[in-house]
């Protein structure tokens, strides 16, 4: 990682931040007597296990800083955009926001809504991050808009190995192989796949992934629109061909419904992050020894895999009150005890961004990680090579309009018009390209 620029961090903040992350533990650094302060923490990730981990992090931080109270407030994957828009408009913003995709961070940064994150990265220790882990957040040279709270591999293919064995099929690598496997495994109340067809973010991110898995891209590296391609047509054709292998309710599926379909045993395959592992063991133990994951199939073996990593983030709104205490708390989120607890709340779902944590025996000491080492290692490797619409490849410029494009629903609308309504793909792709162009120029 490059040497970070200093953005006015005071000696007092630096000392307090180092103390917050344990750098000054045992050195007798005096506490600073201050008026009571409240820090508000927002996140869309709020399963019971994750909430329990957050409570541990809050308890540990408050114990070290008795004058500071931290309040956790949950949002949602589908609801964060309007909630944050309202907060930014009113000025009543949270202090710290975690687990939003990196392309949302880029959008907020470009609109002048975020505090530079360099100070916090310095408190954590830049050398602790994996190489290039923060590059996606360096929207302006030398300045970081946020950092990652973890990595994710959001479009892994999950497979029931028992059903695959009965079908006498191998783990699919191509779309044709996936369709054939789903067709053979479907039956007896079990469907082949739980793909989403509703107008929401999961449908949007699924079709973006399929376009790349067809060998295409949404933008050129210089951010010229490249959607009108044979790859996009092939992606839409494949998406449509899978609908007969999905449950009837898939027209209303989002992340939760798709996850539940595989975990419950209603489908033979799934498309999701590593949260599948914990959920299956908690909710459907009989199939826990009969699941594995693979990179999601592509149109042919000649096309490279493409993993969707939304780069779950941490950032600070510029209008947040009590900025010094806010940065201290943001850095404290990486204190090993609490950070490992947070990662263990959904093993494989959010993967560590600090190599020091990945190498920590306490992180590996988890029943899910121990039970599924091959799957966890594959997801970590895939996520490390992952991309999203804000960063489509290593050759692409960062796209700070990606969040607006995703939230606009134009990709999900494209899927519905072609797959559900039977409209002409060429005309719909043209309309979608125009809609994206309008957003890029707005």
C-alpha cells in the first residue's frame, strides 16, 4: 500500500486511535476526560450472530472509553440507499457505516459526503492489509474514501453433492453443464436453481455477473458503455433458459429468498456467499455433509471466471459529529477479538481483509472453517480476485457512478423485459444502454 497522506490528524487522535486498536496497551497512556459522546453505527448485516458480535465490539470499546456510547442501527441491502439519502439530506447522519458495497462508497465520495479515511487506516496499520486491498477506495490519488470490513464472493455456485452423485454428474464448469445438472437433479419437489427474477439488487448483480461470465463487460476500461454485445445477449438467453429450473416464486426472489431456497433443500444448487455454510448447519443439518461450492459456471472454458466481490466497506460521513471519537471507533472494529468474532458470526460470508487476522490461529479456530476448509479457501481466493461494477477488471478505471446505476434498477428491468415479458433483446439492450448513459452524464 502507498504511503498515506496526512489529513490533519491530531496527536491526541493518533494516540487515542492507537490505544483503541491495542497499539499502546499496557503503556499507561492516560484516558482523556470528556463529555459523554454517542456514536451511531449503521449496517445492513444484522443476523442474530452478527449482532451478538457487534455487541461484543461495542462492549469492549465502551469499556476502554467510558465516556463514549455506541448505538447500533440496522439498515438493509435494499433499503440503505434511500435511508442514507435522507440522512445526508437532513444532516442527521450516522458516524460509521459498514458492509455497504464499494461502489456505494465511490458514489458518496464523488458527491463530497465522506470524510477521508486515511487517518483510520493509519490507526489500523496499513501493513496489516493484504496488498492492494485498499486500491478500490483510492478514488482520488493518495486519498482513501473508506476501507474494507471484509471481502465477499457473492456469486459462488452452491451444490448438493448427494443429488449430483445420484444424477451421475460432475461439478459443472460451463452453462450447458449447469443446465444439464439442474435438469437431472430437479424432481421430487426439488428445483434446479434459485435465481432471482424480481426488480432488485440481486437480479441486477446476477445479470452483471452473467455478462462477464459470457466474456463481456458493461463498460470498456475507459468507461465507455459496452453493453450492446453478443455477450449480453448470451447472458440474457442463459438467464431465461434457467427460469424453468427455478421455483415459481423466483419472480419475487431477492437475496434472502434465494439463500433460503438452497438452505431449506428446495433447490439443488444455489448462488450466494459463504453464509450458506452456517445457515445449513443451523437450519438444515441433514444436508450439511452434502454441500460444496465452486466458481460459478461460464459460457465456455475459454472464458475466465468472474467473481462478484462487493467489497463490504467501512466509511465515515463527513457531517458526522465527534469526528475524533468516530475515527477511534472505526479503527477499533479491527481489534482482533471483536473482528474475529464478527467474521465468525457468518464464516465464509465476510472474509478478512487483514492478513494478520487470516493468519491468526484464533480465526482458523472455528467449527465451520475447520469443517469446510476447501470451500473457505476457495472463496477467499475467488474474492481476492473479485470485481464489481465499480471496478470491472484490473484494467478498468474506478466507476463512481456504479452505485447509482445499480440502485436505478435498469439491469433488473432489462432482465424482466427480456426474460419475463419476451421483448426483443436488441431493443431492450439499447434502451438500457441509453438509461446508463443518462446516469453517467447526470
